[in-house]
């Protein structure tokens, strides 16, 4: 059985779907601070399977112990955490507590129960402003905000753990820019309030919920001056987690891999691709650069292919098509009425 922390969230829900589809048993632990149980309900409906869903916090040691006692857990996929870069600057302690203390508590309890296989959500943000692209895993790391620092700290803690006890099997997955939605349009990204990220913002402009997109700068040294990123379809990303679980089956130690496509796309390219996918015009204005942004960031995905036997398959047309399907079918995101049965361990 796989424990998925943060399984109700954007990437977690897509990963749960793929896990169920490949006949894994899944128990989700989520406190729903940034998600709704509806996503899990929809995953179950789509797959025609069941998960165990536990409402609770990954920092709650007593709850974790109950979970590991009640279920025969073989491995953990650890998504639970906070991810808003700007908010992390305003409220750093909340980020360090959730992301770092949560990750430490989880592995302490895993060790108590002899469960030592772990897949962790890291981020390309650990590379800071890279000296060149594409980015390889051995590039220098350095962060510019508490969110990024929390991810880098956890990476370091987990590497130290694997040195102290080499029987740990840990995959540190550095995601680039996850976008899109499941092709059914039933699950997707449901940000609170005004989206910070490009793709959900564009989708809301296309649907008429927002008037125009602000493009943060067109004076970067990129082909058209707008920021270039490695957008990766969330289904490809989810499959990367299954590949990592497989790879850890016969390998002790730590795997650190980029999950990206290796292709960089500019903001203007994404706007055009979304217009083509949706048949809608995306009005935009060029605005000043966003503080903390970098020009270009995309992965060298070779190591993931080598170590995980995984590569991204879907391009920006599929990403935009699926993001648009999700947006049109769920203009207000998830609603609260659909519920899964939750277990209470309190
Ligand atoms: P998300 O917010 O949609 O999902 C995170 C889930 O964790 C939510 O369901 C939330 O309710 C839950 N959660 C948060 N704190 C918790 C806690 N203390 N205890 C239990 N549950 C908790 O975010 P996502 O986009 O799915 O991201 C998943 C992970 O991937 C995060 O760790 C994030 O930092 C990382 N990541 C995300 C991106 C991205 O752009 N989306 C990029 C790189 C890395
Ligand atoms: C993409 C491009 C913007 C919004 C962030 C986090 C990173 C990771 C993924 C978790 C950039 C431009 C955006 C808008 C715009 N998360 N843009 N107008 O900044 O690459 O990464 O999410 O680990 O840590 O920093 O993603 O989607 O915000 O921006 O012009 O309204 O779109 O300037 O070039 P980013 P993004």
C-alpha cells in the first residue's frame, strides 16, 4: 500500500489516479488546507476504484503512528506542503513548519515502522537563477525565497538521512512547471483566489473570468523577450512518480532527478497555444518584470530517462487542450458537495 500525503492536491490527485489505475492500494493523508475531498471523489469515479482517505496533518506524529499501525504501508509519496512563493516571503515560519517539520516528522515515523521508501516533491526552484540552460541535476543550487529554501532544506535532510542509514530509498523529484489537467476534464488545478501561475491565469482569461493577462516583462534575453519555462503535463508528471517508485524497488540511496520535458516555451508561445486550443482570444498587456522571476528555465531530462526509464510524452498543445477542458467543465473549480468517505483517527 502507498501512502500519499497531500493526495487531494493538484499533482497528488493526478498521481492517485495513475496509482489506482495501475492497481496500487492507496491511502491519502491530507488536511485539505489547499484542496477539497471532491478531487478524490472524482478520482475514484474515474477509475472505478476506492482509496482510504484520512483527514489530518503530516506534522501530527500521533496520527501518523496510527496510520502506519493500521495499514501495511510499503512506500510514501510525499506531496503535502505549501507552495505559494510570495506567501512564503510574508510568512516564512509557516512554510518552514509545514514543509520542513512536516517532512522530518513523516520520515521519523516511517523509520519507526521500518518503511524506508520515499518519493519527495522537490522543485526546479532549487536551481535559483541558473547560469545556463538546459539545467542538469549537478548544477549549483541556491534559492531566493523561503519556499525554495524549504525544498532545498528537505532535500539536504533526506540526503543526510540516507548517508546515516543507507537502507533508505529516496527519490527527490525536481518538478519544472506542472500544467494541464487529466484528459477527462474531471480533475485539474483549482487555485484559491487570483492565480499566480501562468496557465490557470490564462485559462481564466479565456473563460471570461478575468479581463486580460499581464505578461511580466518582454525584455528577457529569450527569443521573444518573455520568460521561458519547461511546462510539463500533470499526467506525465504523475507517471514520473510511478516510475520513481519502480526505480526505488531495486536501488538503495537517493535519486535526484529533474521531471521536465526538456523544451522551453515562452509566455507568448503559451498564449498562442492556448488560443488555438480554446478558440478564444487571450488579451494581454506587457507589464514590468515580476520581482524574483528569471528569464529561462528548462530541464535536461536525460537523467530521468536513464534512471527512471521515464520521459514526458505530451506537448503544449495537449497541455492547453486539457487545461481548457478542465476550465470549461469546471468554471468555478471543484465544488464542495461531492464527498468521499473519510476516516477519522483522532
Ligand atoms: P497543492 O497545494 O494542490 O497540493 C498540496 C496538498 O497538500 C493539498 O491537498 C494540501 O491540502 C495538502 N497539505 C498541505 N499541507 C499539509 C499538511 N501539513 N498536512 C497534510 N496535508 C497538507 O500543490 P501541488 O501543486 O499539488 O504540489 C504538490 C507538491 O509539489 C508540493 O509539495 C509542492 O511544493 C510541490 N511542487 C509543486 C509545483 C507546482 O508548480 N505545482 C512545482 C514544484 C513542486
Ligand atoms: C511562468 C512564466 C512568468 C503569470 C512558479 C514557482 C516555482 C514552481 C512553479 C513550485 C514566467 C510568466 C506568469 C502571469 C506572466 N512552483 N507569467 N503572467 O514563476 O516559473 O514558477 O511555479 O515549486 O517555484 O516560482 O511559474 O507560472 O508563475 O510563471 O507573464 O500572470 O509566466 O513571468 O515567465 P514560475 P509561473
